[in-house]
């Protein structure tokens, strides 16, 4: 057995943790690029507090999921203003944009030189700018991962910029920032977090360190995701989901994912659907397909026991079997009102293309069993 564990240089978690960002930033730089969401929530307040620490700041807004040109524009701004620090405050898309900007601001080449699948895939050669990640959703765990997912619309795919140099210098997780999340976003981001806890636990990259993180995270999501969806003001539920999201990020950064994410990146780029919504819809379908394939072709696989343990954690029933976990997740999706994916008008050629690209995705390589194209096509048919 061998494994490594890498994460943000520092993780600060707790109610009111956002207030620590200015002092923390003062140890990292004097001119900050603030990467914010479309509405710039928390940006003005943070800029004022940074100014009190003697830190200049310039705001950059991310409209939707980041594209290659989004990062290129942010890098240009950071260089033009002499920024020596990047702080991202927002959901996973905002944090990914900030992460990629911090990484690319110091590189000699262009972004396409380093992107996987559609680019050169070359490693980053220079340390990135110090980066502070502040999530305002509970789902992606991007604050502790070493990749940034970018949309390449001209190729109809989402791909990653991936490097240990992208790990944030600090991750500041304040559950209070998630209190105002709409129920729909709470649902899809929360299901993304659950996916990122289950896939590393049952997949080929599982290790003892991430196992413990996943077990705890799955239990937190099981008890609190539905509650957070019903009552966004429930502080315990929000804290649990912020923790589960963080743990999902720690797990996926240090163990492999699986077929949900292998399909999600391609589907998101092809059909312009948010990542969390895809994961939410695909999770029970992939779980069911994996379990059925393992039972049929590899009944002695340890992954079957892993799925059984997932079911026991989710249901709270120590007699639960693997398929009980699938039914629990399906029922949760109904309660959270997860809609079908917009594949009704997709052509057979489009879906075949999705499968061809997904087959080569890095996440697909972590799935506990190789699913055939026919099995993957059944998943897509059921998701639409």
C-alpha cells in the first residue's frame, strides 16, 4: 500500500472564520485580486477590511462556470495591477477561476499549454501566486483540491488545469456564508459533496486516511443535507454540510473519483448543465450500475463491501445491503427535487461522443469496475 496526502497549507473552519481573511492575507501579499461571483457578494466588505491591513485590492467577477478566456482575462488583470495575492470568495466555479488565475499568473506559457485533454497537459513550472479560497457553497470542496475545472465551449467539454502548485495557501470555511444559499443550490451542491465522499471511498484510489474522512463526511451529509434543503437557517445542518463538502474535497484530492465525475465533465461541457446538477442525477444510477456489475463479474471485490458500508452509514441500519444505499440516495433525490438532465433532444451521435471522451477521463479510471459503453449508455438514458 502506498499513498500521499496533500491539501491547502492551512485550513481555518468555523462560524465567523471569514473575519480572519484580512489578517491572514496580510502575511501573504500587499496587492490582492479578489475573484468574486456575478453579484460580488462579500467583496466590498472584504475590500474594506483588506484596506485596513494596508492591502490594495482589485475585483474580478466570474459570470457562471469559468471558461478559458475567463482565466486569461483575470490573469491579465492580475499582472497589470501587480497583484501578488489572489483571494476567491464564492462557489466552486469562483474558486476554480481564482485557483487557475493564481497558478497561471506566474507561468511563462499560456493556459492551453497546461490544460488536459484539449491542451498540452504540460506541468506548471513556476510556483503560483499565494491563493486564499473562501467557499460560499457546500459542495465542491474546491478550497482544498489541486485542480481547477474550466469550460471549453468550442470543444463542448470541461477539463482541468491540474497541479500541486494550485493547492491554496489557505482555505477559510465559514458555514455562515452558506446560510443564504437557495434550496436548489443547497440540493445540487450537497449531492455533489455526497458524490465526492462516496466515489473515493468505493473507488480504486481509496486509502486509510481518506477512508476515515469519507466515513465521517457521508454520515454528516446523510443526517443534514435534507434538513439544510428544508430549512436553510438550520445552523447545525449548515455546519455539517460545510464540513462534508470540505471532507469531500480532501478525499477527491487524495483518492480517485469514479464514473459519476468521469461522465459529468463531458456532459457539462456538451449540454451546458451545472456540475452539481449532473452529479446529483447520476449518483444513484452509477451506484446501481457499479453494484450490479460487481455482483455479476467480481462478487469478491472489496468494493461490494464498501458499497454495503455506505448503505449502512446512509440508512443507519447495520443490516443494510449495497442496494439499500442506492434506494436511499434515490429517495433523497426525490426529496431534494433533483430534475432529469436535458438529454431528451440529444442525438445518438452526441451521446456516443460523450461516452468516447468520458472513457478517457481521469476520474473514470478510479471507478471500482470498468463499465461497458452499453452500461454507461443505460445510465445516460435513465438520467434524461
